[in-house]
C-alpha cells in the first residue's frame, strides 16, 4: 500500500527524530490515516532492527482492535500478545492491571510503544497525572526504547497537560513534532469538506414549574437564560424527530449515488438511544445500536462497517478513533459540549472513500458553544460550510419546553405531549449557505410547529475527558 504524502513525510521525520530523541508526537486530523502511519513506522523499525516489539494503547476496545488489524496486515505477524507475536494492542484501562512480569519486557527488549489518542492521558509528574498518565510516566516514559503519540485533538477539556508532551511560551502551547491539519487534509483530498447544519428556532416558549410562560426569539437566548435547557431539548421527541427527518432526507439523497453511505447518531444515554432507534425504525430506517451496555459492541461495529444498513446509534462508542468510512451524515444529540468531543465526532464523517458522492454532514442544535465551534472551524478552513435550512411552515406556533421536577427514571416515550403540525419536507427549500469569509452567521432560523413535552435528561454513560 502506497503511503499518502503526509504519512511519508511524518514517517521519515520520525525516523530522523529517533536518532536523538525517544518520544515523538504526531498531530493529524481525524480521518487522516494515523493507524497506517503507525503500522508502517513499526514495520520499518523492525526491519532495521531498531525495535524488537511494539505495544499499542488506545481509548477503547474498538480502536484497539482496529489498530491491531492495521499492524497485523502491515507486519504480516500476530499482535495478540502471545508467545511469538510482534507485540500487543490494548486499551488504556488495561494499564492498571498488568503484572510486573509484563512490564519487565521493557527492561529486556527494545520496545516501541504507540499511544493512540494520547490526550486521554494527562500529567507531567505522578503527582498531577490521571491514572493512565501516571502508569505511562512510571512504567513507560524512561523504559521504552521509543514512543509514538498520536492525536487529532491536542488538548484536554480540563486543560491538564498531555502526558509525554512539551509545552512552550506564556500560553503553554503544545509542541508537536509533526502536524497535519484538516485544512491540509481537505486540500490533499484525504478528508471530506464538512457541512455543519445548525438547527435554530425563532419562536420558543418555556413553561416553568410555576406555570409561567416565557418567550424567546432564538435558542441562543433560551440557553443563555436557562442553563439546563439544552440537556432537555436533546431529549424532546419532536426536536429529535425534526433533526432525524432532515438527516434522513440528506442521507437518502447521498445513497442514490452511494448505496452503502450511512448515518450516525450520537445519543445522550442508553435510554435516549433506544428512543432514537424507535423513531428511526418508525420511519422504516435500518438501524444498529451500540453502547457500553450492549454485549460485543466491537463486533457489531465491525459488522456495520462492512455492511450496507443506513444508521448506527451510539452511546460513547463511536466518538473518536473508530474507522467507519461509509459514514457521511451525523446527528449530534450528545449532552457533551466540549470542543474536543465535538471535533472528534465531526471526524467520524470526514474519511474519504472511492465513492462518487463525498458529502459530509453534521447536524446540531444551535447551542452557543456548538455554534462557536462551528464558527471556529469555518474561520480556520474557508471551504467548510455552515448552513441552515429555511423551514417555515405557513402557520408557526411556539416551540414549547416544560421545565420542572421530574424523576430521572422517566421514560421519554411516556411523557405527556400534544400533536405537532407536520412540516412537509418536500416543500422546504434546499440549504442556504450562510458562511461569509469563513464566519458563520445565523441570519436564518429553523422553525417548526408547536409541541409540549415534559422530559428530563438521564445521563448514564461514562463520559470523561
């Protein structure tokens, strides 16, 4: 397999770097092909007898298995950790459970240790490190022959330093040894150009526990006054229906030319995901669901990767590092509002394929932080499109949210609701570009019919920075 230009550049730079330094940090945008880079670097270092073994660590079982497959294909050797293998591929969680005999291999062999999505591990000393970072500092930093750290998002939500990294200047900017950003990946045809669809509403009402109704002219105004409104909004069935309808219409158009193209929904919780699945199936969509509660999710993801079904709904399983190139549409219904998570999710639809249509769509509600991230991406990359759809039915009634005290065990499907006047998607004009000089401007609003629904968000997924 021929390497991409950036992979070849990074590989040669790493080989030169290792003549004087032990640690190398590569920043490459999600979808650029970091696993192939790591596998080829390992192959060359083994062929030149610079290393004897390779250990790989990743944030999830799915990512660890993907990296293992890439390594085994490139090395033509097993990476199962058994006797005679070239090494092993593990999750960061496993760092806590290896016996001393395992770590002794670093004393007796030249080992390359690869860290995928290294930003999950923090700390400069054992005193300020998280659990995974502490293990790396104590067990690997001074004993590995070489390390290769990979990331597509070189920062942490808690602002803690990433393990094995260098920071310079008053702002403490991270120093990377090689950088390949989304702008370059789009230029080289490695990644798709994303289109970010921000769903707005210019007629919003909220009913408080005291039964008083307040009106808002935008979701931004609502979220500014009611900090919990976003978490409730992503649970509102009619809001979910609206986003899914828009995304399904988009995916259907893409599948006319790319029959295998697929969509991803990032859900807030297992219960939330189950409701999303019900709504998609009610619309005759083929749906797969994966979460930490579902057995053998890694196998399910692998089957979906090579299949042709339309949608996969995920809770904490496909936010980063998971390679499903046929994904081209994503609905962001996650309660997480960090830029790290947002960019990792966007990366799931960016990997180019040989298919005719290479559109990549991300649908989100116009929550201020998410709008800010979209603006930032558009400023950095003028090719990125931030769009809205003009969807104003003849009669618009308020978008209503009922606030109050509700049991965390309430099921969305059992909450009181009223009929919503239907929006005819066939009559909606096509998307209108509103990015000007790379700066997104919310000049048009989504609008949809009225509804009232009492819900409470139930977040039962183990998200972390």
